[in-house]
């Protein structure tokens, strides 16, 4: 996920991503050039993700000194924001980060989702209560069975109603994960035995009022999405937006940036790499010279 070119700065890394996703003139504000659009968007991303102070710092890696791991992860988020993708999936995005950095990162994803109007899927492990409350929906799997899907605020009540007792001072995310582990499940000893197997938990969710609400919500969305007039309007609006981003020359193309623009962006990035990673350039030149002399 955080595989970047180590010898580019944070600003240059985000700038390259924006240079290949800058919309055509019809998709920008009036009297705004491509350079102005990319520069202003880059500044907004740097401010939003709180990495403006390290904008001129090398991204770095295990060999090149650069930004911290949390800041490098936020650079990845900025690159994803630059794509303006309608759907994004993040797998264990907070792995290896401290609690404060993890919260800032998930908040950035929340802002990106709200600002761009997109859908974001995030898989987390041991999420804090502050992180847990940032999500619109929570889905819990146990050995391939969906045992919960719904609002975060109703998840604890659902499992407590099934007979699972939370441990004092236990976060909701840890409580939900504990309900799927037979070694950590805390049962309240009620007369009716709570469901403990994955299949039994899945069936209990289907029979619950929350499960019925989720099925009705999905059916309502399907009815709206399947309406002929609505679908035609949505499809036409989407095609218009894509065409405006690509311009007349790239209206039927696959990429936002054409061949000439891609070539320019790659050439400029390669020039920056040569200027900022002179050790590699001189090493390659020396080795090439030695090979020529020996041959």
C-alpha cells in the first residue's frame, strides 16, 4: 500500500498523481488552468491530511530517510483521493500505526468519503471507539457467515440481546470480535442458550428486526436503482461528467490524461528523480563506463 518512490518529496508524489487525473477544461472551474487546478487540489489534500509541514520532505523508505510511517500512509490516502474513484477498499489500513495516527487516518477517509460522495470499505482490527463511531455501517463476518450488518450504534445492543455480556471498559469493536471467539465469549447465563456457532449467529441476525430493516433498505434501493427513468438519468449524468473530465479528444478514451500528457508527466518525474537521486545516477553512469571500457 505504501509503495512510493523514496526520492520524491511528498508534494511531488501527490503532484504526479494529480497530473494524470486533472480533468479537461470542461471539468474545471472557468479560467482555471491545469497547473492551477493541480496546485490548488494538492494544497487542499496536504491541509486536509495534515501533512503540509512535510510537503518538501522525501517520502523515504527503509534505506532513504523520509517522513514517518503514519505520514507515508497519509500520502497513500492523498494519492487515492487524487484518483476521485467512486469506490475504494482499504485492507487493515491502520496496521502498524499508533492510536492517534490511526484515528487521524480514518478521519481522513471519512472526510474523503463525504467530500467526494464515494463509497469506502475499510477492514480494521482492534479499532478504538473513536474510530468505530466514524463509520456509517458495520459488517461482521464469522467463518464466512455474515452475523451482523447495520448501524454501529445498534451492534452492541443486538449481541447483548442474544445473551453476550460485555467485559467492563471493553470497546465496541473488541466486544463484537469477542462474540465470534468461543474462547472469549461472555454469556449471561440466561435460560435460552445464546447462539455461539457462526451459522447460528447468522440465522439469529436474519430473524432479528435489524436484519429485516436491512433487507427492506436494500430492497428500497434496488427499486430506485431499477427504475428506468432514474437509471437513464443517472447513466446520462455519469457519462456527461466523465466526458467533461476527459475532454473532446479523450471523450471515448479510457484515461483522463492522454498519451501526450502521460508522456510529459512521466518525463518530468524521471527528470526530478535524476536531480534528486544523484547517487544512483552517478553509480549507473560509472558502472556503464566500466562495462564499456572492459568490453
